[in-house]
C-alpha cells in the first residue's frame, strides 16, 4: 500500500482544511504511509487512525496533535515536537523517536516495541498500559511520567533520567531477567512502585521461588480522606503488600482511571474508603457497580469496602443498599485510635491473604 496522493495533497493545504475534512468524513481512514512531512507544522492536526507507517515526520511540529490509534510503525519522528499529543493506542513499533519531545503526551496503551526513545522527553507523559519491550531508553527523560500496567522487557533503565520521580498509578510488568536496572534510590523507587516488595528488592536473586503472601490492592478514596489512605498504603507496603493509591476528586481535566478497570486483569483487590466525603460522588457509584458486575462475570472477589462514618449505612441509593446487602462493610471509623486501627488493619491483611499460602 502506498500513500493516497489526494490525502497527501489535502493535508498540504493546511490544518484547518484537513481537520474540517476529517469531521465531514469521519469514516475515512487516511492513508499517508511513507509520506514526507519532515519539518512541517502540524500542530493540533487530527491524524487519528491514520496510516503513517514509514512516514518521515522528523522535526515535525505535532504538538497537541490527535494521533490516537494511528499506525506509526517504522515512522521517523526524530526530534519531533509531540508535546501534549494524543497517542493513545498508537502503533509505534520500531519508530524512531530519538530526541523527540513527548512531554505531557498521552501514550496510554501505545505499542512501542522496538522503538528508539533515546534522549526523548516524556516529562509528565502518560505511559499507562504501554508496551516498552525492546525499546532504546538511553538517556530517556521520564521525569514525572505516569506508569500503570506498563510492560518493561529487554530494556536498559540504567541511564534513564528521572526514574525516581515516576508516578506509579498501578502495578506494571517487569521482566527482571531482561531489564537492566539502575543502582541506588532510583532502583528501589522504581521496583517498589511497579509492585515489588522491599524484601524482593533486597534479595532479588534468592526470591524468585518465594510464594507471594498477599494479593495486590488499590485504595480508592476521596481526597478529603487522604490521611487514612496514605497511612494504610504505607502500612500495607511495610507488610509486603503491593499497594497503590487511587485518589478521586482531582482538578478538572486531570486524567484518572478507576482501579476497578484494571483490577480484574491482575487479580487485584480494591479497598474502597466510604465516608461523607465520598458517598455522594458519582465515582463511588461507578466503583461499586463496576466491582459487583465484574465479580459476577469473573466469579471472583474484588471489592472490600471500609466505612469511615455512618454515611453509607444511611444512604438510600440503590448501590449503597446493594452493597450493604451483598457484603460486610469494614468499620474503620475510629482509625485515629492506634489500638483499634491495628485491629482493623489485621482484618484487612487477612482479607488480602493470598489463597496460595
């Protein structure tokens, strides 16, 4: 397949005309593979689901561009400006992104297998669910990058910049036999963030056959209940539980995903903190209904609700009634009392006990 000449010509007439044409022809998938747009200004262009395989986009300004689900396999994007670009689900296998700027770009679910990311900038970018197997990460800047369910295999992380600042929104897959890790704090921060316990980090070679004592979990909570959420997370991690925070009530426009969405794939549990601050929020309804539906579909237990007050017990919403009827709701309302907190904490640990031990 070669590039469609009419599509190439149309894009050459300007972004405004191109974007208008895309809106008027939503079912047409543009074919621009192998085309030369090197050094062009294509900021805010709509190239979603476009075939750009093998295209020359080196030095191109694609800031804010929509490249969602685009085919960029083998494309040359060296030193391209992709700041704030949408690359969710894009195919970037074997693409050349050396020196490119992908700060604040959304690459959720992108396939980057074999891509050259050397000296590229991913500051504040979203790499959740992305596949980084076999990528070149030489001096790649991952400062404040977001990771969750990201795949790392056959990669060298020893020269990555800002690895210790990465934010882990959930577990990731790391093939410790093929991933070269940095030393020091960056190594510990990365491994703990992706889901390894401190014991595993300290005794990595000898623990390959050690059974996992606890299943992993996310703590879903309203920002007003952050103090308890952080205490639980720290205490669980200290006990060897792989645990992540899943806050709600972020600033408008901030990206957030329900922990329910990813839990089923890694047999993860969700600790749901219910309080006067959260029970009237739409996200709680979504968490509970999503969890109950998935539990029925996959015949497994996901949700463990914990109440901080009486709000959920008095609520007359259908989801709250279903929750009260279907399961025990843990009472952690007196969590500031250390003795009672420790008792409740041991109950949570028991709930998270792996069935394999």
